[in-house]
C-alpha cells in the first residue's frame, strides 16, 4: 500500500516506522527536514520535500499533527492533489467539528476522511500497542483497520465522523484528574518523608493504580520530563473538551481546574515537557506555602 505519512513528531515518527517495517511504501513529510531525513535513514521509505508531492500518489494519507490549524493547513495544501478513492486517516487530536467538515468536503471528491485519534503515549507508539478510536465512513474504516493495526493493539470504530474525537475527549477528561491527583499524592508522600518507592509499590497493588501511575510516577519522582505528551498539547486537548462541554451545557469542574493548572505551568516547567510536570508545580506550591 502506498502511504503518505505527514507529521514525524513524538508519535508519528514511530507510527510511520511500523508501517515501513511491515512492508508498506511510505513517503514522509515534516517541515522539520532533519526529522524527515533522519527518519529515512532509520527506516525504509522516501522523504518528500513538499506536502503536495507527498500525497499525490498515495492511496492512504496519514496525519499526526499538533492541532486543528495544522490539520486544516495540510488538508488545504494536499486536497486538490488527492486521487478519488484516497482514504485520509487523521491521528491528531482535534475538534470533532473539523473532522466533520473535512469528511463532508472529502466526500464531494470521493475522498474518505477518518478521524482516528490515539491513546497510549509515545511508549504505545514505539511498541506498536496504541489504542485507536475511529469515526467516519465505516467501509473506509474497515479498509484501513488492518493497516493501523501495524501500530495498535486496539482499534475501534465508534460511529459517524467526529465520534473518534469525542471518544478521545472522554478519555482526556478521565485522565486529566488522574494526572493531577497523582502529583498531589506523590508530593504528599514526599512531604511526609515516606519512602516513595515503597509507597508506589503499595499503591500499584491498591485502588489508586492507573496508566499514569504505571507510566509516569517514576519520571515525576525523578523530575525527568523531557519526553512524552507535552503540556502544550494536553492544554490544547482540555481546551477542546471544555469547548465541546460548553456547547452541551455540561460543567466539568475537575477538567476546568486541571486546565487552569496547565495554564500556570509554564512558569515552572518547559511547555514541551510531558504534562506530568504538573508535579513540579505541586512541589513549588507547597514550598511557597511554607515560606
Ligand atoms: P509533536 O509536536 O511531537 O509532533 C507534531 C509534528 O507535526 C512535528 O514533527 C511537526 O514538525 C509536525 N508539523 C507541525 N506543523 C506541521 C505542518 N503544518 N505540516 C506538516 N507537519 C507539521 O506532537 P506529538 O506528540 O507527536 O502529537 C501528535 C498528535 O498526537 C497531537 O495531536 C497530540 O495531541 C496527539 N497525541 C500525542 C500523544 C503523545 O504522547 N505525544 C498521545 C496521544 C495523542
């Protein structure tokens, strides 16, 4: 299958790599030329220097981009170059609205747009064990499902266009509170002078265990955040969630608080760091109260 993969960031790099390793003909594009060239020297594939060229021959176009605005820009540049029958699989986390709009525009030219946001973090992307939430035309979904299984252990079609993004929003609502609660629990254990390794060992077997605890607690205790899911992107996700909830007239009190904490985070943590750097804010808030 000829695949154009656009966006070789922390997630896309690995996902495109899995496709190449499974024998797909992959053409990659990223405005960061160095990333694209390094990808090509690591995996078997072709680098394209322009967006338009990257997707001209593709049967499937895949995107893993930061947000709505980058997706819209890439779509606007590529759309006229797509052949009828092309399936566009978007792995970015975006609004449900843009997924519905691009799906409707695509349909007019026999291009299927599938919203397919992912969960499982960079480790899931690297190990090929992501969870993928799909929305859009079901026939197109069934065609691409075996391809995305190259980097996913769970792939589910959830309904019409936008359903994948709405499911991802539900996921982010659930994880937001867990991340901040983990920061509070670990900072509390530190402050009480407990052996935090032992505390974690106990909690992992107890009722507070979670994906965040398994995958982030050690980084939080060691203050090592230069990896993973940036706080900039998490802030964007919670913004999307709060906008959608506002349209429903639904209050999300915990999500709102975590969004505010992420807003303040830039004063103590680099925005490119994983959002579990909320831990630093928790530590500093305590130190401020003490002085
Ligand atoms: P990233 O910032 O590491 O990568 C984004 C890539 O897109 C970069 O390589 C950038 O150069 C490229 N890009 C930016 N603008 C572009 C444009 N106009 N045209 C082409 N390429 C462009 O982000 P990421 O962490 O890989 O996340 C990608 C998407 O996946 C985001 O929507 C994010 O919310 C979602 N996501 C990330 C994680 C994670 O753990 N990192 C987990 C789940 C979902």
